[in-house]
């Protein structure tokens, strides 16, 4: 039995998220596990570093699994990609020391949210960006973004109905790049995230960019610890899990 680390890229548009769900729902986890079973002839359970939601994409999602196989890593890699659909690929596969866990050994994650702020729709960006025609105030958004950095209680940014009791998280950086009238990207890097946290954070930044909220209002929104006090969640299509970092040598 060997432990493998998978690095995965996927277009989340037609997936109901990462996590396995009742029959009939297409998920990344189920699709990968089905491919592994076809290749190895055995049932394999893959642990994901993060449970991306329906419609959310990944450039560097990480998974881990213990697999009983005589195939070389390179052979297994080729065989998996040959059987996966076009919207999911294993872009990296390596054998790791026993005990490696993609979820619990992760130390930080980087997410990127893409906004197309052009005057017209962009068909080539449609599946990966959120389109807003009204020009955004990027300077105000940048000012507001820095208010999220550091260790805070993010209860106001968690999904409604979440059962998580500890809502304190640390964000290492929240940065914005781009300009009004073009592509704007929000990058959020932190040690851990609540469900919908990044999309809710972006929802606040979009309201700031529209001039509906002042950057100085962000601390009070966080202090409220009330999801109802914050603006609507930004659409899933703009969000991508870019990278998961681990402590060396994991």
C-alpha cells in the first residue's frame, strides 16, 4: 500500500463541488475515485485539501490516497488522465511518506477571484469570471481588502446554516490587481477558511467597489458576527483554488 499526492486542475462549472454526494450528483471526488477504481481494480478513497463548492474551479487542488498497485507512479498518472473527462486532470502525481493527509497536513491555501469589469460580456471568460459592467473603484476595494488581513472572527462571512463553532481564522494577505474596465483579480491567502468565506469576502469588496459601502465599514461588519449584516455572496464561477501549501517535507 502506497500513499500518493494528487495535484488536480478542474473546471468546476459542471461539477457539484468536490465532495462526494448522493447518487446523481457529479462531483470531483467521485469522478476521480471512479477513474482510480477502473485503473487499479480496487476501491480508493481520496481525501481533498479543500471542499470546493459547486461551480468553483481549481488550478492546484490537492488530494491524497492510499493505493494498492504495482504500477509505477508515471504509469498510474498516464492511465488516470487517459480515463478522466476533459474538465478534470491530474497535473501532478507523486508518492509520499505514509501518513500524508492532503487535508490535515495543509498549512495555507491561495484562492483567486476573477472579475471581468468590461463594458460587454466576454464569452471566453464567462465560465471563470464574474461580469460586472459598472466600473469598480479598485482603490477603495484595496483599502477595504487590508481590513480582512490578520486574525479575526469571520462569523459574518460563513455560509448560513454552517455548524462550525470556531469561526476565527487568519488571512495572510488579501490583494487586488487589475483596473476598472478590464480584468480585476482578488487574491486571498490564509491558513484556513469557512464555507463560502472567500465568496462572501468578495461580495463585500464588490459593494465597496460600487460605492455602496465605505472601506471603513468592514471592521464593523466583522464585529457583528452576523451573516445577515454582510452583502450577498459573490457567484461561484469567479473563484479558483490556486494552490495548497504544506510544511516541508510533506
